[in-house]
C-alpha cells in the first residue's frame, strides 16, 4: 500500500509499505479516507520525537472499516469510523484510577505502532469511534484534535455566560473557540499575531479579534472587559511568550488552561507571575484526550457536535492533498514557505 514512512531527521518517503493484517481477535483494519498532519507529526519529522526507523506515521484519521478480527462485535466491514490513536497501559496507578490521559505509558499510533499516513491502518476495536452519515471523512479526521480540546474544557468549571480568551488560533485554538461557545461562552476573544489566523477565528465564531503584536494582549482584553478580564483563558499558542502573557488575561478568581506545549524554557516576568497569586487564579494543565470508560466522553461529545455542525472544521483545513505530496509538504511547513492550517491527505488519491 502507499504510505509515508519516517526514516530520520527531515527524511520522510512516499513509498510502499506492507498492508496491515489481522493478528489479534480484536483487530480492526480501516481503509483510510482522510488523515491530517498534527503538530506532533511535524516535531517527529524535524526534531525527531519518538519514532521507529521506516515506520508509517500519522494518527489523526478516519475511514471505512475493511476487515475485523474474529471477536469484534459492534463494528462491521463498511462502517464509517474515526480512530482514537491513543494507547494506555491499563496497569499504572493513573490507569487503575481511571485517569487514562495521565497514564505513565501513554503513546500514540505512528510513534512505535504503524500510523495512518497510508491506505490502511489498524487499531484495536476499543479505539474505533463510529461516526454518523452526516459527518464527512475530513471532519471525522479531526475528531482527535477536537477531543484534545474538549478534554481541556472538561477540566474547567466554566458556566454559561462566561467570557473566554483563546491565546493562539492555530488548529487547537480554532477548535477551542468553538468549544468555548458550546460550553456556553457569551463572548470569545481570539488572540494571535497573524491576521490571517484571526480571520479564520472570526469564521468559526470568535466575537472579538485581538492582534497581540499591536499592544500587549492583556491591555486589549481589559479594554474590552471593563478592566475586569475574562473568566477562562486558554493557552493554545504553545510559545514561551504566550505562556507568560496568558496569566494576565483572567479576572480575579479566573482560570487558565494550558493546552500548548512551548518546548522551551519559560522566563516569566514578575508582572505576569504575580497575577497567579494576587488574582487567585486556578491554573490547569490538559493532556491528551482520553478518559474512562475508554476512549471517553471527549470522543462521543465531539462526534455529536460535529453532527450538529457546532464543531465546523472546514474553515480550519487549508490544504487537501494526495499522500504523494507528503515529503514536499512537510518540508514546506518547517521552512515556513506559506501559511498552513490543517493539512489533510486523501490516500485514495495517490
Ligand atoms: N495538550 C495536548 O494534549 C496537546 C495536543 C495537541 C497539541 N498541543 C499543543 O497545542 C499547541 C497548539 O497546537 P496547534 O496545532 O494549534 O499549533 P499551530 O502552530 O497550528 O498554532 C499556533 C498558533 O499560535 C500563534 N502564535 C504563535 N506565537 C504567538 C504569540 N506570541 N502570540 C499569539 N499567538 C501566537 C500562531 O500564529 C498560530 O496561529 C502546540 O503547543 C501543541 O504542541 C497540545
Ligand atoms: Zn494529534
Ligand atoms: Zn497506564
């Protein structure tokens, strides 16, 4: 089958790989219809996150069930599904407590297991998420990042009528804007340094657009909120700068949710750090997207709101490509040759 395989730093190849075969009674083989590039795939490509040489990578996908193992009951050939690409060990203390996203041995397909940048992918039956007919395949390929974002919202005590700031309007932030509305936000402030991202933020429902290159973001938020600040601030830019700035956005007693990972040391100016203390903020981290019973309500809720149209990924998808363009596309992404939103591959198209 056609696939993208990772061989080393910035070395991916579009080439043949062995089609997965049923080995275990609970295996499910899916014909991949759409598979997106995740930020972690880019890190794996350019900074070499965990990988096995020559492995097929990629994990944000959907498709049609092609084959099932002998003990698979509720999934049949021809079903339309998304994949939950995450594996937990079931044995560590967090798993035994049912806190699956805190598993000590959490890992994702495409690192050590074969991934989904291919014509076929394989997962255990419990990782299969059925999708209704009115959710198309490219939307379903974004069930995983959307589940990541709602996992973070479940960590908050947000209530209807809240005001929410989303710092960083990439793939994660653009989903956070939509989830904020679903969680009852009356106003969502979208913050970015790239006006083209803010335009998309508006399209997916942001009420106020803030370019933080012009003026520090907290000054602009205070102007809009009568000097109060927001109830919940989401860090979804994943930069050392925003990881400090985000503390100045909530009102007293407000909440900050970190979804971004800066991959660098953070020096927080006293001004920002003191906000945590003086404003008695609650600071929450959010990791991955699974919970008990596996894969968790993050997945069923995502599929529900995709089917109602309240999660709309169409404006987020910037490129629709055949797999053959993978090597060149990854190269263009890391060399920042143009602006990328979500890049979606269609393996059936070559
Ligand atoms: N917690 C999790 O489980 C999880 C899962 C997936 C991704 N992530 C992390 O979420 C973060 C966002 O991922 P993504 O795929 O949306 O990335 P992305 O690159 O698509 O988006 C980042 C956005 O932040 C903006 N930005 C950069 N610097 C900024 C600044 N100084 N001020 C304001 N905006 C700024 C960029 O313009 C861009 O729009 C990353 O750090 C990623 O690693 C976390
Ligand atoms: Zn991902
Ligand atoms: Zn575990």
